C-alpha cells in the first residue's frame, strides 16, 4: 500500500482514485489527483466490564488504603483499625463472585482479564508489592475475617522489607493461619544450558520424537510432570530444536547425575550439600530411570548402563542408601528402578543384592526372587549365584546367623 493510502488510513480518511477516463483534472499531465473523502469513523463498541467491577474497585481501593495505613502507623493504631473495618465491610457486602480471584501484572490487577487499579493507590500499595513478592494470582474469600486482612497487610509489608527470602508470601500467610486469602506464587523459570548438542544426538532426538508421536497418535490428555514453562533450555540455534521435552533432555545430557541435577532445579529443591550431584541422583533416581525406560529399548539399555556407572561412582554410604530405599524395593516390586542392577558387574550385583538380607523381614528365598526379577541370561546367573552364596555365608555382624538359599 502506498504512502498516501497509509496516511489516509492513519487519519481516518479514504483515498478515492477514479479511473483515468472520467476526466479528472491532471496537474501538468501527470497522474490523476487523489481526492480525500471524509468518512465517519465507526463507533467503537463499549468494552466489556464485569458487572461487579465497580464494587471490586472500591474494595481494592480500601484494601490498598489499609496497607498504606499499616505502613505508616503501628498495627495497633486506631487509623489501621478503621481502615480494616471499612475494607472488611466492603468485602462482606460484595454480592458478586466468591472467591474474588485477581491476576497480578506489573502495573495492574486483572479481573476476568479486565484491568483495575492502574494509576490509583492500588498500583503502589498492592500491585507493586504483590509483584515484588512474585505473586501471580490472589484469591480472597468473602468470608475473610478482619484478622485475615490484618495479617495480609502486615505480611505483605513484612515481605517487601525482608531480604532473606526464606519464606514466600504464600507461606507467610499459611504460617499465620490465613486460609481465606490464598496467594499463588509465580514460577521462577530455570534456564538449563545444553550448549551445542552433537548433530548425531539431534538426529536421535528427532527419531525418538517420531516414535513417540506414532505411539501417542490416539490422543489423550496432556500431563505435566513439572509446571508448564518452569524450565527453559539454552542451546545452539543450529541444533534445529525449537522445543525440548524431559525425554529429549535425557538424551541430550550425557551424565545421568547432571540430568538429576537439572530435574532437581525444576522443583526449586536444590541442595547445598558438598556432593550436590550425588545428592541429586539419590533424590531424583526414580524420575531419571522412568525417563530412560520410556525410550526405545536399545537406547534405554545404553542409558541404563550409564546410570549403573553413575550409581557405582556414588560415595559408598550414599550408594547403599539408594540401593536400600529405592533400587532394591523397585526390583522386588517390578518397577523400572530395579532395572539398573542388570548393568552392575557381577561382584557389585551380588554385593548389592545381599543388602536385602539386612532387612529385618527378609526371607531366605528373597535373593532367588530378586534374581528371577532381573531375568539374567543363564550363563550370567550361574556366575552370580556362587558369589551370592559366598556373601550370604558371611553376613554383617549386626545380623549373625542369617542364611539364604539361592536357586
């Protein structure tokens, strides 16, 4: 579209260019002159407003004024009590929705996607403070008491002035027994750096996606193991990967302990232990094993071999704890957690299985049941059984006399 037409659209006029044969006067034999014809701009339909918006705006103004009074005067001041009473009266007399659900944006609150509070006392006293507290939504029950509103004001100011960040604003409200006002915390995205994946890995990811898409072609509900948008991946644009799923992550990250560390970050559950990677693997082992088991059988076998090496590299006390709490119970119950034992060397496998004898309720035939679950080739089973018998004959001092039979 030409410049003249663009300008006409901007100013609310229509360009009319009659055909040349109509005899429109030309200036110096040039192109026909364009004439501007004023057209009335259509009246914009009034924006939709929630029917109770005015009542909600009044309540929010009073709540913001109460926060300001709590910031200016002691909580025991009559001025704070008066502000709370007016706010509580407006909340109780509201005849609309229950609860009142608000979404927090940087400058205003949204009620049914309609903004309220921008440019008023609500913006600095409520919106800014809630945004600073990383609150994404706020639900206020009409049955909230003056005590609930008082704690809301005090906790919002307290959080705004705190620097330790030990508790979220939502946790502060719960700690003070406020259940009629619920703050929904915004998720803090974790950025996982994958660098530049090898082209061969990207090809494997593509083939696995095609296989999964074929398996899931029947459709069904989508389930998220972690909140949507919780994790972002930074990688080389040349990789061609626009999205990365958790299964893709399991393929792109070589070390299972690193996969576990990333999963731990996605739950805001990072550890400060010196052996952080080992702690992450111990805590997220089941999820890592589940991701590996969802892959093509040949790929899964390769990744479980990596997982076995990662478990064996753990410190002895951590490895023993992981075996007792997760891997061995998973083996006996038929879960994927126990599949990692197939890739243990024979000596390590026998030593790990004999940990079952440390259980107070362990029956003598438990080792045979564990071996059956592993479905080892006959040659390997014949090699492992003597190791188990030898280990079973020398039990730990804490449980003398324990015997076990291995078929």
